[in-house]
């Protein structure tokens, strides 16, 4: 069974844009961060779980391709899907769309670290099991 794609809806506000009303490139990373956070929250791994488990996630690597601009007041759908799960991290495949139009897509590698020492640590086993259920097949 293929897991359903996770999508987070958001609106482009003036604070997201440059003087021309076009979304500033770095804000796509913020949009993707929100989608990853909501994806993990939907699985039961919100901030309370993360803080109480003495772990946190840090972005290790980002690769984003920009195709079309988003503009002030656009309604966007930002996806967050698991491409790969490893011992101490995961790779998200993400996209930003306006309707059917693909605006940006990327892969973001996230590492799990011990909150106190900021050293890599293995993902909790129950999280790994759940993430494997949500893992999307390679495109």
C-alpha cells in the first residue's frame, strides 16, 4: 500500500515577499519546514514528544529547485513525504504548488541529535516503524 502524500495549506503574506510581491527564495525553506513539522505532528511527534524524548532535528542538507514564483496572497500546498529513513535521520521529498503548478521542489536531509550534547542519535524505533509506513516509493 502506498501512503497518501501529506500536504499543508498556507497563504502567502506580505512578509513572505519582496518589494515586487514575489516570494523571496529563502521563504520556500520556511514553508517546507512548516510542512515537515505538521507532517511529524500528524504522526504524534509534535514538540512535546520531541522535547520529552531529549531529541531534536537539525537540517543537514538542502537541495531545492525553483520553477515558478509564488506571489502575494497565493494559496499554496506544501508537501512533505519521507524518501528515506536511516539510523539517525531521514530524507524528506518536498514540493510547493499553487493549484496544479509546481513552483519548487526539493530534498531535505534531517538529522536526529541528542538535545543536550547535539550529537547524532538513532531515531526512536517506534518513530522509524511509523516513518517506514509513510515512506513514498522513489519517483
